[in-house]
């Protein structure tokens, strides 16, 4: 019986695969195929970022809108009127408002109403509206930056003797 030595293959000695067949597989309009990623036109990148922000933001706003209901925390009961049921919270009672006015005046009542309105913005369907509006504004900012950029100011070395552009 003869013993054969175990021969290991060197897996790192293999040549890298030839990727020349994939050239042109993914081409971006307006970009030369010999250009590298860092040389892509800035307006194309900003337009792409604008579209991604708009798509993701409006998708999230839609999910929030569809999944968000009204907050039923702190509701005592419901009051019917005009064929609909309205929630009653302790802040809506006349006793609560009277105590607020007694301790802090009309300014305290107004501050409490403002606080409740502002805290209500961050829940349910109103949050979805805020996310959608913020998304549209930010996306428009990137779109505007991509399409209405001003040309860079030439330095004094690139200007002619009379302040005009040389060549």
C-alpha cells in the first residue's frame, strides 16, 4: 500500500474572470462608457437623488396614511350628533377649560390648545401629509440644484486682461 501526499490547490492563484463581455451591459444615458463613476455629470446624479427621494418619501407617506388612524388615547367616550360619533376627551370638558383659565388666564387656554394641535400633527394621517410635503420640497430642491446650477466663477488666472474670459 502506497501513501499519496495530499495536494492542495491554491485557490488564490486563479486568474480574475474576464469582465469585458459585460461592457455596455449597464449604460447610463449621457455618460460615456469610458468614464468612471466619479466623472458622472453632477446634474444627472442630483436628478437621480431627487427621483429616489421622491419615490421613497411618497411611498412612506402612503404607508403612514393607510396605516394611521386617529389616536384614541385619552378618550372618555363618544358624543353623537348629525349622524356621526365624535370622541370626547377630558381636555374638551368645560371644567377643564375653566380650571385652565382660572390658573393661567386666556393665554393658558390658548397655549394648551396650541400644544394639543401641535402634538396632534405627529400622529396618523396628518403625519403622512407632513412627510409627503417635506419629501416634495426636498426633492424639488435637488431637482432645482440639478437643472438650474450656475456655471462656476472663473478665477483671475482664467480671465483675460480686461476681465473677460480668455479663449
